[in-house]
């Protein structure tokens, strides 16, 4: 989401849309971004049976959708002109962001007008499973222990289970598929030439991946005060905490969990 953008995430319920309708959604989102809009940055996946396909272009994504799907994510961002994320798991979600409110409302109405074209189905909701991304700081462990020991929430991170025999990419792909909420803990660790402090690059990368898959509402940045955000996450909302005191963020994190998983 660009700086100053207005965004809206709407859950349209357990509806499956056809390839043609999904194509119409993406084309409408691009039209609202502007007539001079070039091809955007994408994160596109389709899951079917035990396979997950990652596609480089919208055209290939739509072709794969035509073979059927159990889940998918389609995120397209056209620089500062706008962005859209369409996702289906147990429900169909649309998240859209533009500089002007009327475009957000126009796109949402465009989807609503086509809901009758979708097939309503009943599928079990995915349970809450939290991924915690972090750097070298031990702060994340306080967060994990609070969620698991006090609230009995299942948490995953690189150190939580044995990963022998798997590459980092394979482990990350597995956690992308299984997690329904991501907490990216950005602590001050990398000193820049100008003296400013940034989070570890791996956490910034994970933030982009999980925001693309889960959306901004379910991929939260927990930022230690004084950490400078990099350009690809600049403008994104975050939960801030004092250096060495991640416990300050616990209340906000639990508030998000209650909002996103009210049935828990």
C-alpha cells in the first residue's frame, strides 16, 4: 500500500469465482489505477490437491486457475497508483488500495455486483496458526512464550521445530502455506552508513511475502522504536514498542487476533 492510500479489505464469504470473473476483477483494478498504468509487481499462487504453483504473470495465473483450485492468492501493485489482492481459502477476500476513496468503493461495488456469478460453498475455516519472523534479537521469544503459554496459540518459527534436510526456501514455503497470521519482529540490528538502524533483511523479505499472501490485516510488523523502515514496507501500519520491551505490543497483537479470529 502506498503512502497516503486508502485501503479496504472485505470478506465476501465462501464464494468461488470463475477464471473469467477473476480476470475481470484484475482488469477493473488496473483500469482504476489509471490509463497509463504499466504491468504491476505481482505475487501469484494457486493451490490444487497437494501442489502449490507460483506464477510470474497474471496471464499464467489465470491459465492455472482454469485447471481448478483449492486456494489462491493474487496480489498486484501498480506503484503508487494502486494495488489489489484477491485471495481464496475458505472465503473470498479482496483488499484494494488507491489514493482516492471513490476508487476503493467503485472496485468493491464491482465485486459485489458479480457475487451472484460465484459459487457459494461450505469449507472449514483454517485455524489460527502464527508465524513469527525475526532477526538475531531474542525479543521474539517473549512474544512466542506469551502466545503459547498464556493463550495456547500455535506458533511457528524457524527455531520451533527440527528443519534438518530442508532448505530455507522449502521451510519458508511450508510456513507460508500453513500460517494464518504473521508477526514480523523488526529490531534494530543493521547499522547504516548514516548511523540509522534497520531490521535484518530476512525479516523485511518475509514481511513482503506474508503481506502478499495474507494481506496487511494478517501480516503485522512489530517495530522496535528507532528502527528505520525500508522503502518496500514504508507507509505500512505497524505496532511499535520500546527498545528491549516487546511486551508493550502484546495487547495490540491480541486485539488483532480477536478481530481476525473471533470464533477462536
